[in-house]
C-alpha cells in the first residue's frame, strides 16, 4: 500500500525550512522522514508526516506551494547488501526509480511510475513494505 508524501517548494532563503518545521510542530504533526534537494534559487522538501492533508493545508495557508504524491515505503534489512537486494530486484524487473531517500534508519521511500507493479515485485521477493510510518 502506498504512503502519501508531501512535497513543499521553498525559496532558497534563510529560515524557510525552519518555518515549515515550526508550523508542523505547532500543530502537533510528527515528521517521520524528509529529504531536501536544492537548486540555486529554490529547494524541494519531501516530507513523510503523520497528517498529510492537515500539513498541506497549514503550509498552503502560510504561502507555501505543495504537492501530494503516492510513494512506497520499504523496510531494508540492516546488514551489508540490504539496499542492494532491493535495488537489484527492481532493476532486474525494469523498474526505474525516480528518487529514493532514507527515513527512520532502515526504511526507504521510493518514487516509481507503477506503484502497484513495484509493490507486487517487492512482495513476491519477500521484501517488507511499510503501510504507515511507525
């Protein structure tokens, strides 16, 4: 089952990331994982939070541009080759990963075009999926 990821587009200015995290904190929204990507004038913040819809509304009200996307959360074995096992399976099946990032130590978030097919491949290969971030 896919999870929801909230993407926030940020001006590359001092304090903008802190502002996002303060808004979430003030409303009791738990940040389970995140990734940042930057360019010269802007940044992309990808968030996994406990309440995606509420987070999106709060951030939109504060003037942030946001987007919600389905992604897959996968439990990675905490041993050498744990990540390789998953990536090798997906590469062998022709699955292209748009981006990947780590959350909660041994969990990764994958963005792929065909979520249902990718989840099926992972489950057939005894890879554990996360239905929610706990």
